[in-house]
């Protein structure tokens, strides 16, 4: 017997593609967290924004929760549907709608894959600069929902910086056209920025107008080996003063171990506790000389112990793989993830406290750290030992996360730098946002989504 609510939906929208097969419910009901068992009611794949509006009106009348869904590469459970929700996948709404050479904007449907945005910008001789390892499968709508950051934030900022306009369907089914591509618009509350990072709880992004910029100048990629943790920020300060950085990313020897075991090529011999992959503008030989001089100075100071500079695009890609391949190399272990940030100036003190905490709380557990150290953003991936039950492991990680949240709070940091709060970090939101802020967040949610149907349970409980 088909669910009468779905029969009603099909009657209202006979053209709407709806999936209810068990394999589809599995596939669309989860993201990369893999912790929750998918259990959606059905999957809707609209092809127009009018269909999205009508689905929302139906959901509001029937009291069905909606989980907006893009590439489901999220790491915080923001796209998980484990409680009878309708997954509203934007996958079929994936077209480039417009390129405007004068405004230097690209208008896209929100289901478009990030890589396709990069390609479309490049075809017009321009750059959409937000970039990270999931580029081939994440969608721009998901990037907007989490204000995604990635590997070039140090140069270009987060997704927030690159959104000139949004079309959004609210929880009442209204279509909002936010900012409409304007550069200057001082006309009251900027709902566009409110929607960015709202994790599907205030509205469903259906279209976005993206700002594009000049393509980056020629660059070079360097891998550095560092003898200790303090050297990380010393090298960062030196390189930032001398070079125009595009990226400054770090990982530990344990991260390297996993990524090499997953097929990446070793680039520096020997044992070193920390590594940095950095990319910087290098238009000519003179620029390369400056980089080598900075490296020489770091070597003299004892802040780096070895390094290589890529001699070809292939070698640059191989160096990047050592950093970008980490998540995939750990995926089969279903790590427990923290994604935290502090101000750059607070990184050295925070790192010391964090390392002491992790060492004492996870004595026999592999803890892999890496991340965007030049932005003050660290990823901590905790690996469950084979002989530890999943429940006990999660309980242990949640206990440590509470302690980590307190440490972060004392350094005025954030429990979620770029992956979002979702389900994974909901219990720790208070460590980053005040009670007054959370009360206002609830109030805003009520205004945009009066029936409480948009991604309930994510971000706020
Ligand atoms: C990255 O920086 C991503 O590679 C994923 O944000 C981080 O897997 C992670 O914890
Ligand atoms: Zn990251």
C-alpha cells in the first residue's frame, strides 16, 4: 500500500520524480558520516523551482520533514534522513543558467557539482575560487548550506564571499530572490548571508549567482617537513611575509602513513612529525628565488628539516594528493571527526593544549590531525580500534569533544570551522554561540520555517 501522503504528493505533482526503492532510500538517506541508519519516507527529485515550492507546500500541510540534499559529501550529518523525512534532492537541477561577462557572475541551479562550476568559469577565462577535495561530487547548494571553506580560504575566503545572489524557497513555500547580484545594496537585513551556512534549516537554495574572479597567476607547490609543532606557525609567518600564499595546509606523520598506504607517493624520505603543503604565486624565476630564500631561512632557523618544490604539474598534483587524499584514505575506518578553529594568533597556545588533551584522553587510539592551519582550522580524525565497540567509541569521542569544546571556548574558537553543525555537533553548539544567540537563531528558524519542516534536528534541536 503506498503511503497516502505520497499518493497526495503524486496527485499534486504528477510529473515529480519520486523514488521509494530500498536501495534509493539507502543511497539518498545518508552522507559521508555513515553513523546513522538511513530511513527516509521517499526521495523527491524536482526539476523546476516551482516543483520545489509545491513539495514544500505539501510537506507543510502533511507535516512531513524535508531534508534538502546535494552531493551528500557532508561530514556532520546535515544531509542525513533517518526519521521518515522526504529527501529533496537537487541533483536534477544542475544547470548553468547564465554567464554575465560585465558583472563577472555565473548563475547556476543549486544541484550543480562544484567541479562543473570551476569548468564553466574556466571556459569564460575566469575562476570560481572555492575549492576542496570533494569538488567532483559536492554540490554548490551544499557548499552554500555549510559556508564551505577548503584549501584556498587563506587567499579567497569562504563560500560566503562568492555569493552575489540566491533564490531560496522558504518553509512556507515562498520564493525569495536575495540580493539579485548587486555589489552595493544597503537596504536592510541581508537574508542572503543569513541563508549561507544555515544548513537547510531556513530555506532550500534553488539558484545561486556566483562571483567570478581573475584566474590565479602561475604558482608553485612546495612540501615541507617540520621537526616540531611550534615550527608550523613560525614557518607560516615567514612564508606569509615573503610570498603571496594561495594555500598553507598541514598534516602529521600519521596522516602521511595512511595516505601512503592508500596509494600516494612518498615525496620526502625519513621520519618527520609534521608536514606542510603550500602553494604560492610564482610568475617567474625571481619569484622562485624568493621562495627558495624563504625556505633557506627556515632551514637555518631549524623550522624545517627538508622540503621539495614541484618541478612539473604532475609533481604538484602528487604533492597535493598527500594532503587532499587524507579523508579518503581514512574513510573505510569511519573516523569520528572534529573540525575546529581558533584565530590564527591563538593557534600556537591552542595546539599545545589540544595535543596534551588528545594524548591523555585517547591513550591507545589513533588520532590523525591535518587541515588548513593558515586559517586556524584543524581537522581531527579519531580512528576506532578494531577491538572497540562502536557505541563505546562514540561515547568516548563525545566525552573528549566536550573537553575540546571547553578548551576551544577558552580560546574563543569554534566547534565547527567549515563542515557545519548538522547532527554531529549539535550538543556542542553552546561552546561557540551564546544562549542569547541561540535563542535568536530559534526565533529566526520560526520565522522562515513556521511549520518546522526544514531539516529539523540539524543545527538546533
Ligand atoms: C579537508 O580539509 C576536508 O580535507 C575534510 O575538510 C576533513 O575529513 C576531514 O576531516
Ligand atoms: Zn577542510
